[in-house]
């Protein structure tokens, strides 16, 4: 069983947990930012954290692990490896809709674990849940390395994370860092609309 202290140690060593003044995808501002994709630069960290997550679902009868692209492709692989099952990923089609492509399939009744590196609002995970259900799969759980909602997101299914943490965010008009004159940085991979 991995401890919260060990998870935080890994996140700092991998330079995943950043401190400063950040513009989030939601448009809100925060003094902390987590770039969990950086964990997967280091096999020792990704194996350790994904094995800790897989352990939480060891007795759930998981037959398939799926994650939304791009952030959870490596994670789905690593969790499925720890569980000894198959893995696939969902990705956006040309219309921007999350879908299964590349001849990936989910069999009716198949027990599916959905994984994501970081959950904040759970938007991508909810899209993958709909794919699994539409194809007749059974969602046995959702797993994340980091739950940024501190347990506030409800997927209607079992949700486990390796670390649950609440990171404050502020409306841009009420941001204390903006009021201090601090420059905002937009990390991550998504563009703000």
C-alpha cells in the first residue's frame, strides 16, 4: 500500500506538482498545477503509481482497461499490465467526439476499468463511460493517479485514486495572484476557447 507522502514525493521528484500562477483549461486561475503526464517519462514512477492503483481493483474482475487519449494511453497500458488484462484507449474523432477507433472493441458484459491520470471535473472520463455503456460493457470502476476534486466528482460508479487532493482555483476577476500583479502561465496541452 502506497502512502500519500510517497505519492507526493514521486510527484515532486518527477516535477509533476508545479507552484506559481496558472491559467487552467476551465479559465480559472490556480497557484498549483499538476502535469501528471510527466510521470510517464519515468518507468519506475509510472509502474509504482499504476501498480498502486491496480491493487485497488485487484478483486473487481477487471477484463479490460481503457483510458482517454492522449493522457491516459500509457496509464491504461501500465494499469492493465499490473492487472494482467488487455487495454485500449478512446480518442477524439474528426468531429471532436470521444470514440473507439483503430478497430478497438468492447464486448457486451465485459468488465471495464476506466483510468485517467488526473481527474478535476471528470469530463473525459464521463465521455468514456458513455462509450463503454453504449457498447454494453460494464463499468466496474474509475481509477486516477490524482483526484484533484478531493472526492467531489460523482461518476455513478466506484472511483479510486492514488492521491486525492484539492487544489484551489479562482475566478480570474477574484484571483489573488492577479491582484498582486503576478503573470499568469498556461501550462498543459489544451487550448483555451
